[in-house]
């Protein structure tokens, strides 16, 4: 729950910083890579070439989500990223040889419908969401790249054993996101104390500490419970943005988000019952 709470504050924090999306993406990930390397010693060990494609997918998730959050409503950004299970079920048969079942097809249809509702929302450009169309596209990209990240971690687990691949991948992914976006982030702005403080919060707490909580909890919490509790992130994310920035997502976006999250929870329950 602590991890989900910290993750959920990302939208409000990103929108509170008066920098370009590229600057936020770069400096946030740079701080997070350093914080994770300090907090989690395994994150600075066990690096190998096999992690690079998975880390690149994770870096793409970090960057595209930041761009989406800055350009469209926070609700659309997080709900579209939450469509990752849709891509994951489509990728599974190709990369992991995991067949689709009938219940999976129903889940895919529900998530796809929720995704269409988010894309179809007639949301005008506002100060907190200046380019909804591009932001929605980036949100969909973040969902796809997150699905690739999860698939890659499963592949690494089967190939080399679970080990410390996830921790090293998160650190390497943040480092890649920092380096790739750095040219677009330079020259660094005169951030000011508030901007610097929020960036520090994003890197150290919203990513670093939250990930530390997840790694500690996942050893003791069943997968279904972990999945359900972490759904607090997309549920709370738009709430914090509404309270802090006054951003009100369209009704169709909320409907799409409810459909995506409900389908995800039901699918997790069904897979847990079947397993």
C-alpha cells in the first residue's frame, strides 16, 4: 500500500514542475538511478548484456509516461499505461509461448473498450494538459513498453533464474532514460528550490523508495493480493492531481479507467482461482 501510494503521486508531482517533459524525464530518472543504487546494493551489481533490451523497454516506459502526464490529463496517462496487460496477453504467445484462453479474450475486449473510451474523450487543451492527443499516444506507448518490460523480466527469469535481474534492470533502465533524454534536457534550467525539491521527491521517494517497498513486500504477499493492492496507484493518481492542480478528466476517461481497472482486478482474481 505504501508503494502504491508513492507511485500514485507521480502525476501531481510531474505536473507541479515548471520544466519541459524532457527535462523532468531526464533528471527524475538520473536521481532515481542514483537513489536505487544507494538504497538497493543488488541494483549496482549483476549487470550483464542480457538486461539491456529489458532495461531499454523500462526506460521507454519512464520517458513515455512522463511525456504523457505532462501533455494530457493524468487520468488518461495512468489509465492508458494500465492497458499493459492487454499487450502482455498478445505478446505472451509470441515471446513466452503462453497460450490465450477464453477468459483472456473477454479481458482483452474489456481493456480495449476502456482504452477506446480514454482515446475518444473530447478533452480540450488546458494548462495542465496542453496537447491531449499526443499525450494519449504517449500513454498508449507507455502501456506497450511496460508490457515489453514485464515480458522481458519473465524471459530473464526463465533463462537465468529470478536472481537480481529485476533490481539491476530498474537501475539500468533509469540510467538509460537519463542518458537518452539528457541532450533534449540541456541546458539545465534555473530550476528554483520548489522544482528541485519536487524532482528530488520523484527520484528518491516516488521511484526509489516505492520500488524498495515493492521488493520487500513481494516476498511475503501473494501475487493476487499484490496486484490488487497496487491498483491503488491508477485509482489514486487522478485524485491527487484533482486536489493539487484542479484537473478534471472527462467522464468518458473515468469510465474507461474504471473498466480497465475492474477488468484487471477480475482477471487477476480469475487467474489466482484457476491457479
